[in-house]
C-alpha cells in the first residue's frame, strides 16, 4: 500500500521510472515495491508451478510461459 498522501497513479510512476535512473538498475515491478506501491504488482501462476510478478494489466509478455 502506498504511503498516506501518495496520490501517484501507475502512469505517473511509470513516467518517473523510465525518465529516471531507476530503469537502468531494476525492474519496474521492483521500482513499484520500493516506492511503496507493491499493491500494483500481482503474482502470475506459471504452467510449471512457479510464480512471476507482473504489473497489473498487460500480461502478453508472459503468455508463452503460461
């Protein structure tokens, strides 16, 4: 859950991530978690039984693995 008073949307966080240096050192999911927005990341069950964490929304990146 985001800190009280943090009203940034996923779009705002995405812009901050890609415009700043964070995109060079971590995944977007890790960035969300570090910014206190881990609630925007959800686990995806894989066919082999494992989990991959992905941002809610576009799951097409993982479609071949599921």
